């Protein structure tokens, strides 16, 4: 396989390995583009920016599988490796000033590694002058790990949480999509025409319920102590409700599992009987979102929690249009805890904070029957 | 396509092929304004044209996504007819499909007036002898119409672009994210193979497209990221994120759009841009807020420049947070919460 026939195939494969879901067809697009002279405009001056731009237009999309950050990281690594290789082959070749500098080698002299920790100081830092014989820290090949260039890379703000403001609003859009409900008030022209076509003459009109967008959201938040660290991740949702971007919506608190009472969001000491909340729900309109770990942080499930949750879900499910359980603990940590059981009862309606999962759940079709719960497995 | 044809379908930033500053309208009422593209955008456009793929443009609202298509149409017409289209009276074939929340993929291809045909058939069928009384001279039209199903067919923007073309027409699918989430997926086949069938017509003449290389439409799609787009759709598109123009680009854009109106108003423009930058930075950092875009900036400047008295305009700018400048702030910041935040910030800094 010649590199001329398949140019930059190694780059393409590196991107695939890093998690971009690129198809052979997309590689072919690059070949076509190169064939028409795109991407190599300044190749003579060893400028990779045109190629980077072309590959970005072809392969990066607004989706997790075509993420721009993966692309930039892999491309940087690729260019660095290639440059190194070229330098090794032609050590005297002048490397022109690149517009995007290579990964900077550590310039700082501090902090230094204590001399005793390394076998030979001279080998590590042979070029330092006499007065400065201490070794400097050397970049090691942490391949695959993103490098944090600035301290600010470690600061998280609510916009960067897995559940972004955008996702919250998107999923609300999906959840409140219009449904046909109520009395048959609207003339269904297509069905009427079909009936005329079938019968051969006009007998009667076909009516259907009007489509309406009347969803309301009820959010039940577990505010037990174990859930405190996850609170910032809920902030986008709470904010969206507070500034009425998601509305009508209501927030309640509970601890571990909701029993007879829920607690007001603004005034946590004020109890609201669960019966009253359930009585106000509407089977075709109310969407309930539960925020809690469902016992995922506790290895030995407590029997009381299990029965409590079961009773609660049994009472809740006939009253709602759909139910989503958001569990901030990653799904791989649920195994062996109560969370795995609850996820089983809920039949896939529990998700961790993955954007695609949340959106998929928000999109789930609304059935006319009552919400389905799987029976708990008896012997556990 | 020959090499020359490939060369023809390129877009470049050029001063000659720009519409006049005040804009022109084509016979169909579309407006063309000067457009200063970013180098990356130019390349993405050229790549999409060369590969014959749809180009998906995303970016903050008001950063000029939709205007790209107009600019391209204007430039292609300029090249083809060797002169400004408004002078030559010839325009490039350019179809806009404004997607709304009720749009269906089918609408872009064709609609078939089944009810109209049913009405005609009933008119013919129930009382043919009395038709003359009802319709008078239109009877012949009716008879002709009912024999040909194609008479009830009207093509949508994409449907028109796929037939009877001499050059590569431009199709703009604007704000695709407004539609139902299935909408982009319903368009996959049509965008991929550029052909469709009209199921209402007879089998021998119901297939439209695919066009040849020389008449293949240039498809541009814009999205505001209101909804995520499905992956199979994304895979078929090239993608470019239109960034918000930098300060220098903004200055150029202002020069191009206002020309002589901003002569001797450097101080005003630079102060306005300072205020704009401050507001942009503030709202950009705030979750849930949307910073103003280029189009809002242009409105803001229009309001300032229309003021004949530069001194008053400058004093209004200084008092953006107070009563005096309130009407100006409204052009940039659209929600009450954001206005309050901006006022606090500006009030604190001045």
C-alpha cells in the first residue's frame, strides 16, 4: 500500500482510533479534495494549516462522534510526529516557522527533580551549562491524555457540565412535543379523502383530536447528603426552570426515596403530601424527572429503601405521561447496588448524564396505556 | 466537469463582485448586501462546491450564515454575465427553503393538490351539463387540467433545483433545526442521490433528477443548533462553524455597509464597537444568554449613524445604561434579564 495512493491514511486511522466514527467514504472525500488541489496550497513551505482546515470541514461535525477537540488533539500529535520524523531523516532541513507551534518543551527551570531520584544526571540534561547541572522536568509520552495547557482548563463552570443548558432545553423541546388529546374536534382531511376514495362517495367526515402542546414538568430532587457533590450538575436544569425557559415546571425535594411527603424547593421545611402532588398530575401531560442516585453510592441495598422506592414508583407510574430518572452516578457504577434494580424496574428509563441518552429518553414515544414498570425480580 | 467549469464554481473575496452598500433586490424580492467572508468559510464553500456535497453552516444567530448563499449567488451571476446582475438584469438561479416547525421534507420537493383534483373531478362528475353555467369559459381549462395529473403538482425549492437547469443552482435550506427532528433524516436520499419520485404521477414520467455534474445544485444548509441534528445526516454534509467576526473584520464590514455615511465618524464607530465588545463579552460568559450578532450590531450602528449630530450620538453611547440610551440598548440586547445585567455592568464601569 503506497502512501501516494492513500495519502494521510495514517492520520485518518489515528482519528478513528481516537474515537471519531469516520467511514471509508469520508476518507475518500479527502482523497477527492486532495486530488482537486485542496489542502496542499502551501505544502512547499511545510504548512499544515490548509490540510487541517480541509480535514476539519470534511470530518468534524457538531456531534460527539465527530468532536472537534479529538480532531485538534490528534492532528497536533500527528503533525508533531511527522515533523520529528522529517527532522530525523534530514536533520539539516530548515524547519520554517509554523503558524501553530509544536508542543512547547518545558522552558522553566523550576521545579527541579531532586538529583537523587535519577540514575545519571548528565544523561538527562547533557546540554545544561556547568552552573546549572540539575535536570529539568521532561515531557513524557502520556499518549492519549489531553494536555492541560493552562490552569483555567481545570475550572468547571455550569456550561461545561455533562448536562448543559442546551441539552436541558433540547430535551424539554422533545418532551413537550405536541400530542393529540381530548375530544375529536379537528377535521382530518386526509382520512376523509381516503374514506371517500374507499367508499366512492362522500358519507361522513373523519374527526380527530387537536394537537396540543400541554406538557408540564415535575422535578423530584434527592437532596440527601450523598447527593451534594452532584448538585452543580443539576444547576442548568434548576436555572432553566427558575428563569422560566422550562415551564410549566415545579421542583420538589426528597431524601433517599419519596415517602408520604415531598418538600418544597424554595422552603425545604415545608412538607407537601405526596397524595396531593399525585392528585394534581395529569396522565397525558405530566412528565416527571427524578434526580437521585437510587442507592448507587451504597453497596449493600437497604431493604427499607427498596420497598420504599417500589411503593413510590408503583403509585407514581399511573399518574404520569412519562418518567425519566437522571442518575448522576455513571452507569457502570450501578452494578450490585439498588440503582441497578431500579433501572431494571424502570425498563430503561434511568440514565446517567450522557447527553445522547438523556435526549433519547426525552424522545421516547408516549403510549396510551399506563406507564410500564417491570416486576421486581423476587430472589435477589 | 471540465477544468474550466470547476474553476468557475469558486468563491473568492472580491471587491468588484459586491452588491452596492445599500443593497439590491432581485425580481423575486431577495436582498443582496456586500458580504465579507472569513478565509475559512471561503475554503469550506469551495470545497463543498468541488465535492458536490451539501455544506452545513452553524454559528451564533446573526453571524451571517444565511447571507453566504446570497453572496455566492451574486458572485456567480457576476462572473457568468460579466457584470453586476442588477445592471444586466440577469440573476443566478437561487432557491430558498425557509424551514419552519411544521415543514415536512416532502414540501421541499413537491406538493400535490389532491383536494383540488377531487373538486375538479366532482365538478366534472356530478353535473357535466351544468358546468357551463358554473364556470363559463373555464370548462375547457378544467377538462384539460383533469386529464393531466402534473397540473396539480407544484415543486418546492429542492424540486425546482433538480430540473430544467443550465448551471448549478444554489439551494439554501435555512434553519433546518427548526423543523421536526425527523426532518433531516427524511431528506437523506434526496440530498445523497439528488433524485426523487412523484408518487402521484404515472410511472413513466414520475422520476425527477439526478442532475448532471454541470447542473448539480449547490446546497447550503444553516442551523442555529436549537436541536441536535441526526448523525446520518451530519455524515453526508460538510460542516463549517461560522465564527463571530473579529474586531478588524467588524470594522471592515461597517466600512462596506455604511461607506460614506461613516466618513469622519471614526470616534463614534470605535466607541460603539467598544461598547459592543463589552456587552458581547459579558453575555457570552453568562449561561442562558445570547450575545448580540453582526446583524444586531448593524442595526445598532444604523440607529447611531442616522443621528446627524455625532456629538449627541456619542453622548447617547456613554449613557447606554441610562434612560437616554435605552432605545439603543434595545437594538443589541433583547431580553429584560440581559438588559439588567448589561446596565449593571456598564453602570459600574462608567
